[in-house]
C-alpha cells in the first residue's frame, strides 16, 4: 500500500494559483475602496454646488438691498441731512513737486 504524503510533493501550480487568488481578492478590495471614494467625492461636489448656489442667492439679495438703499434720491437726502456737500472737482491725492517726472 502506498501512502501519499502531501508535504513531500512540492507543486508550483498550487502556489501560483494561491498567489493569483490573493491578487484577485486584493484587486477587488481596491476597486471597492476607490468606488466608495468616488461616490463620496461626487456627494461632496454636489453639496458644495448647493452651498455656492445658496451663497450666490444671498449675494444677489444683498446687492438688491444695497442698490435699493443707495439708489435714487435717497442718498442725496441722507447726505444733505448730515450736512455733507458734494464736491465738483475732488482731489484725492496731493502731488509732490519734489519728483516732477514721477508725478507726471
């Protein structure tokens, strides 16, 4: 009678198949992780877009309020009430004559 002892027979095919199975399992796990990252990124992009739209709507509302407040004759009336006078030729910066070339 012959007894087969598995440890005596070294079969390279079993090792190659085992390595390939481990490679396939690792690749599958990697694909799943990358897919989850992509889904999370798409969700974050959508959330950022909705936040940008909300901020844009608030900006538009604020701009409308500023225009409504400053528009028309109301600004002139507010300035006159505070005693302000409109200048026809305002000078914002004084010209230094020490550097005539630089001030031209």
